[in-house]
């Protein structure tokens, strides 16, 4: 039976989404390549289906950061609701406000605040939470959790969210969506610090259960189409009633298939390449990606192929989770915005930035420009607050513009700049890179004074050996020498620095170098440099490898220079 656009509103659906919507699993874990509509289509359609099946229920949207949730994830999903589901703001749902009079109310108590919530016409309500703001979970009792960009979410932190899945089985236990989880992502790359926790969910999938639910769902779909055609053809009431009874029987069988033989909802795990959407993306889309991505990135981003974490010889051998903090955003400013408002990220949102104290930064220049900004907090702790970078064709002027804009509200505009001695090497021939960045920060691109004073801290500095950096970072990260501060790096605002450090391998040295940082990654294509090259970690080196701290590390003599293998 064919349906034309004259008969109704037709929308394209790839086979992946079709199978998901037919299986209707309790839990969905999906790795999918670029262009497959993970957020705007699959996540939007599935959340809409859950809304329709569980009126009055409460749900959660989650992401790695609240900022990402507000500015990227939710606008995409709400756009998908309207474009793919005919589910419109103001007509079917409202944000940041009490639902209109006459709409159903959520089940399970009164609502005292609608700030940063989504309410639907049938009484459903969505709360927002994120891994960097776990306090938002307090007191929540929800029926289903939805998450986007799962590769940025640490499983250990997600486990603190999942206890909010409780709901009321007497009210919502009839649905296999009850206490379900929905997470989508492109393939995680552990080499740059992304978490591939969803891979373990494959073991929870029973393929027989999924296939059975899909097969029964196809029958239900055919009967619904038959019923629609019967009404179009104005068949007799008796014939239509018989079709309705048949549909009711098969919908009951579909519900039983979704519950599985064990009486619990099913799990759907998928690893889908971008070619699943080839009919809509066309060959030119893939040709363009082949030209712009190197093959290793193409395999991960498009083909959704696992990138195994081999036994790398890590240069930062003592680095672990304690050296990164996830509560770096101060959400006081963000909470003043409504969902859908344009939010401009700036230093006032940094929880640990001391706005009345000077800033310090490490600079590395080369095939990309890297700037790592931090502040000491007394003698006990050093906080790395933010990283900034440019890749060709952008360079120093563009990086300075980013710094000026981001820290425009910083009250004490003094920057202590540490850098590689090579930035001084060409001063006599007019190519003083350190001087250029100083000038670019102190005056904007129109020559107007910005109010910043940049102090060059590395004039006359000698070369920093790889071994010296290795020693200092190992002693500092070991946290046993009280003369050195504890290092704490903002996991989200220094994402590129984290990736650079986690993927930096070591290799045996020679001569004065007992161990060296393997810098071959600096020859990667430009777009891969920020996350995967050692450039950003070198900026951190210049920030931290100051004379007094290097002297402390030499005195400890903590390393035997045996390459650590993980």
C-alpha cells in the first residue's frame, strides 16, 4: 500500500531509527556516525514517544556540562520535536513557565518552580541535570533518563544520577519505558580521554527479544495502515470494527514482546556508521569527509569503528582523575537565563577564577598557538582555569582576541606570561613572538588599549629538558612534596589540554635526556592538533616549569626513568 504526500505529512526515516521505534526498548545505547540525526531525529523522536506513552511522568535530560545542555543539546532536541514530530512550543510544550490552564499536571506532587524545565500538554515534565552540577539531582524521582554526547560522560558520575530512576510503578509500571535510559553519541576515543562506557552495555542486549519486538511492531504498523485506508475508503462500520479489534490484539502482543519473556524491558545497543543515512546524505557528503578528514578520524567519526586504547607509554605517568575538577562552572549567571536564551561564555562563570588577582599563562607557538591560563590558590593548590588555541590560518591576533573577550570582566588585568625560549630567539630580526602576543593582548586589532598589562616571565630563560618536565610533573602529580602545589585542571574548560596530556606518549631519551615526550603528533592535520597533539601540553609545561619548582623536583629525584606502560 502506497501513501503519497497528498495523503499526509511524510518524513524520511533511516532504517536505524525505524528499528528503534519498532523495538521500543526500555534502554537505548547508540553509537552513530556523523549525519545520522542522533539528537535532532533519534533522540527527539524517542523522547516524544516516551512522552506520549507516559503522560504525567517526570524525566531528565543530562549532559557533561550544564552549559552544553543549555546551549547545544536542548535547542537541537526541541528543534527536532517541531521538525520531526510536529510537537510545537506553546502548543504542545512550554519552557521555563507554568503550563497553561487546562493542561494536565505532573503526577506526584506540586511544582514550586518551573525554572529550566520543560512541561508538556499531557502533564510530563523534564528536569535538567549535568555531570558538573550533581546538586541538580537532589530530590529528583524520574521515570526515564535521556543523555546526549555520552562519550563525554564518566560512568562513575552517571551512577550518581541513576538512583533518581524510581518513579511510581503503580502509575507508570505498565510501560516498558519505565525506569529506562536513552543515551546517544558518536564513537568515543579513549586516547584523548573520552569514555567508551556504553560499549559494555552491548552485553545487556538480547538480540532475539529485539527482533521479536520489531517483527510484531511491523505487523502493528501494517494493521494501522490498513485501518487508515479503511477509513479513507469509507468501509462499513463492521469492517472497520473488525480491523480495530485485530489492531487491539496485535498491540497487546507488541507490548508483551517489548516486555520480553523475563518480564522486563529490553536493551538495544547499536554501533551505526554514517552510511546508515546514505540515502539522504548522498555520496558527495562522504566524498567531502574523505577529503577533509584523515583516515583514522574517518574510521571513528564516520565509520563508528572502535579505537582501542593500546598500551601507550604515557609521558604524564602519574596523572589520574584527581587532577581534574568538574565543578568549574559557577552557574549563578547561567541560572538567570531562560532555556533558549543566547549565553556568552566568559570568565565570570569560572568558579575558581580569582577576579581580583593577576592571571598566569603558558604559551606554545608553532603549527598551532596554545595558551593555558591558571592561578595559584595560596601555596597549596594551582588551578588551571582555561585553555585557548588557534589553528592555521588563524594565529596570534586571533588567540589574543579570544583571551581579551573571554576575560574582559577580569578586574585585575595583569597577565604573567611564560613561554618557550624560542619565542625570544628571533627578537633581533624583528620576529619576537613573545613581544607580539604581549602587544596583541595589550592593544586590540584596532590599536586601542585593552587595559591589560602582560609581563614576559621567560626572558633569558634556558631550555627546559623533557626529563625536567617529566620529573616535575611526576612529583607534582604524586602530591607527596608539600613544597609543590596540588595541580587541579578544569576538565571542561581545558578539554583540549586534557586530551593532549592523556594522549602524550613517552620514549627513551639520550644524553642529558633520560626520557622524552614523543612529539610526532604535532604533524597531524591541523583540525586534529588541539585534542591529539602535544602542543597544548607544552603550553602547560611553560606555565609550570618555573625555576623554583624545577629545583624542588630535582631534589626529590623521584624517577628512575623506566617507561611506564598502561
